[in-house]
């Protein structure tokens, strides 16, 4: 059973694949444009292909119509941009977004970030061979490319020979690395794992550290970029326990939108441990995708993120897909997706995605996710074909593009997501473009703490048992003196919480979340709080001995039958959770 939590979902009792469902609104970023008369030029990169997948190159500005939130816009900037072979000249480098110019400059090279997902990527579609073909035969000399796999990534480079060397080594080494990872991080261990085990990390480092490879970058922490949703859901104010008194802020309860229970049947023929393994791989792949989006959106121009996966992401709701797509679209990142595992037979019993309780397709869920994400970002999805053909299609679709620019009729930059629609007046063509952006003027950073915290708390919410890394004891009862509220008291073991010192104070920060479910496992209350601790020494010593006390009086929208408490310490990367049954 999956439960709607604001713009995300938390599964309180069952394993939910969409525990990393993201509310991409917090990734809102200004899209590279220019100021003029108090407005910002919005660039839209458009690729138009015919029925054979070939680029259409003879269109003019008069052939296009652009709408924003359904309102026609005036195209005031137009470029037709073929990618030409240019073996001479200074090797290009990724351009960070900087000072804005009066006009968008033509883009003379393509930029590809290849993310190698979890699982076996070679058979049966010959996925790594397809990638080698793409880099060796299809990239133009000036095209920049980087590779990310597991928790390592290369720099962008035009030295394609170095990338080919890495891919060749990856082809030989990744089945063994994946087998080792499966043996130590399968099932629930993968959901709660705090990074790659040392013995496996050494193999990964050896693959990336080869002298013929571009300089590898260490991806900080095990979870890069799962979500900024916490920025919306979490409470802005915090409790200060400086003298032992609890000063908890009133929760800001979002509207509840319970997902149709039919989605819970999407476990198919998978055992729970198998389901947890697939869920863990989805978490890790989503983390990599969001890390890639976060990096690419800070670079100028149009970018391509190629996600190569055995069977794709195990998400069950269109909102999850749109969250990924909106974050990428906001950054002018087209996501191309290649599935190398053929028809996902073990996932075939996942035939239904629900939008407002309605069936949308009988296509396997992972293929639906891939198709929707690629469509909404202006990329392409290739499944059940040879990887060589897939990368031929990706290359052909990206060799020629049009850049359209308009000054929005809506001049208020209020941070809201704006939908873009592009049409051409010639029938039988496919138009690839980003379907929206957030109306912000500045590029706001994605907060690492929020990303990791959300992933940890969401993962804990999908586990039925208690988690004792940080011991949590609690009690809960429906308060007869409060209108429709549950009273929760808890004690948090302080011995494993990381404290630092600030003058005469012991300082720590905890994330404390509470979720209440009724007998049908529908969410009837939730609370996300940041607890800032600035303790005098005597209080600190008392809490080390007796635990950190915390009380929450939480409004409810129904009759809860259980309460789940989740505590997370980001600095220690430790979780605590307990489930309390109500009479």
C-alpha cells in the first residue's frame, strides 16, 4: 500500500518502489536566458524527426507554434543548429552559466553525460557494445562526454579514446562488480546500505583510476540527488532543547492525496526480498540521475543525459515520472533512456500506472516511466532493440536542433512550473523538446542534506520493523483534550548522535518524522520536523544518560491505528525507527 505524503509518497508498512518519488519543484532554476525590459528570454531546444528517425532540417520560425500554460507566445529568437564535424580548433569545455548576453549563442558541440545504471548492461541487447559504438563511431570530435557508474564519475572530455578505454574495462569488470554488490547489498541491505562496501569500492576505483581514463570524481556520500521534496514538506521552524524544554513548531499539513490501492498489487511475481533489491537499485539509479541533472543544469546550453539500464526504474505513478522530467526540463537536460535487458519478464506483472485512479496503459511500468521521462524532456526511449540501433537513433535525433526563444507573456517570476508546448505545421513529424521550466531568475542549489535525508526517511518508512541504529522509544494515544489529534511522546538515544561544540554548547541536528495510518493503511497524519539541539553541558550529560525527550501533538484526519516514528542524523548517517500500534 502506498500512501500519499504531500507531493511524495511514503509506504508505512509495505515496500514501496516510489520511496524516492520526488517533488521537483524545489529544483527550480532559471533557464539560461537574457534580461530585456524586465523579462527573461526562455530558450527551447527543439529537435524534429521524421518517421524514419532522421532529423528534419528545413523548418523556419513560421513553422513553429509555442504555447506556455496554453497561451501562445511570440517567437523572438530562432536558430537552426546543425552539428558539424570540426576536428580543428581549441578543444571545448563545458561552459558554466555566467553573465547573460543579449542573444543566445549557437551551440557548436554536443554534451553527453552517460549514466551506467545498476544491473547487467551487456546482454541481451549488447548495451556496452552499443555505447562503445556510440563513442567511437558517432560522436563528433568536438562533442564532450563523461561517464558515471556506481559512485564514481569522469570529467567531461573530448578525448574519446579515454572514454572508450573506460567503457572497455567496464564491459569486462561490471558483471563481477554487480555480482559482488548483489551478494552484500541485495534486498533490504541495499535499501539501508550506507555506501559501497570497501572490497567492492576497490574494484570500482581500479576501473576508474586507470591511467588511460579521465580523472575520476568521487560522488560524495551514498545518496546524491534523490529529492528536494523535503524542502517543501519539512517544517521551517525547529525545536530548541537548550534547557530540556521542548519548543516544537506547529506542523504545516499538506493536502492528502491517497493513491489508488490497485497500485499496491504491482509486486507481481517478485518475492519481498527481490522487490527490495529492485527498489534499492531504483533508489541508487535515481540518485545518480538527480546528481547528473544537478550538475548539468549549471552548464550553459542544451545537454543530454543518457541513462543505460538493464530494466529501468521501478516507479508506479506518473507523478514520479513527471518529477524527474520537470527537474531535467528545468535544466535544459534531455534524458535519453536505453533498456538493455529486453522485455522485463520479472516486471511484466507491473502493468498498471495510475493517474487519479485511472489506468493509463498495459505497458510494463518501467517502460512507461522511461517513455514518459524521455518524452517530457525532449529525449528518446529505446527498449527491446539492439543497443547499436538505439544509439544510432539517439545520435540521429541530436545532430540537428532548432533553438526557439520567447519572452513570456506572464512576466511574474513566481517560481511556479510553467508548461511548454511546441507544435509544427507539417504533419507526420515528431517534435522533441523540454515541456516546462520553473519561473525563477536564479539557479538555486539542490541541497545535499535534503536529498540524502529524504531518501533515508522514505526508505525507513517502507520497512515494517524497528531500526536500532539510533534507538527510539515511543508511545502514542489519541488525546481526548485535543480536537482530532494524536499525542506522541518519544525518547531518542543520544549516544550515537554526532554532537559538535559551539562555545559552551553541544550542537546537533536531527530530522524527526511521524506518520499515522488507519486500518486501511491510509495516511491520516504526518509531521516532518528539524530538531536543532544547542545544549548546555548539564543538559547534554542528562540526555546522554536518559535520552532526548520529545513530544508532538499531531492533528489527524481520521482514526489512526498505528504511528511510525523515524529519526535521522545526517552527520552520523544513522537512522532510528519504531512502529507503535494504537488500541
